[in-house]
């Protein structure tokens, strides 16, 4: 195939794609909603387990070291698997003592063939005048070999400056 033939085929292909896109492609309409605020009624309808956060540790003094540019630091989720289910600890920290420090939008989600679905949630938990917070919960309905993820939003208020950080951790339950 010579150069002119290749050039004509490329142009014809480009024109075909341009014609397809110029006509428009029918799109499916998708409606998104935020499910960050669960209620007892919503949980009962969808068989979502309500989890209870318990305080593990709270400190009034910030960690020493260099001061970061942002207020939130050391925000992470740890988890362990046992015969009683998945136990997760949510760690939140600030560079200074915060007037309000907490976690919200705490969810346990399970991976299904169609995507992630919420199977557990916890109400927000907060402390006052603290630089760090650790709280934990146990999700007892975990199934062997299934993939789960835990997500939450850490938040704090230092001298009127509010900041949030969302953290997600996913894993396979194999206990």
C-alpha cells in the first residue's frame, strides 16, 4: 500500500469518526446522591448494620516535630480481622490542640459484582480541646473471602480554621 492510499484511508477514518460524534451518541442519564448521612430508617430498609464507635485514646497535647502546612495530620485507619469480625480503629490528629476534633461519615462497604454497597455505618464521634483522637468499632457480619473497605472523614477546628480529610482502606476478609 503506497503513501497516498494510507493517507486517504486515514482521512476517511477520521471523517467517519467525526460524523459519528457530530450526530450525537445517546447517553444514559445517571442520578447521583450523597449517602453520607444514614438514618435509622434507611439502615432498616437496606439491612445496614449500625456500628458503635468507642473512644480508644484522646490526647490534649499535639505531637512534637515540625509544624506542617495543614492542620490535619496522622489521619489513618487500621483494621484487624478475627473470628468476631472486622475491628477498625480510626486515628485523627492535628498539629495543634483543636477545639473540636472528630470523625464522621464512617462506613463499611462490601464489594459486589455491581460495585460497592454500604453494609455498616457509625454516627459521628467528636471530642473537644484535643490534639488526637482514636476510636474503634467492630463489624461482626463480615464474610470470609469478601472484599471490604472502610471510609471516614476526619475533621478538626483549630482557632476557627476547619479542615477535613477523607481516608479509605480496602482489604479482603480472610479469617
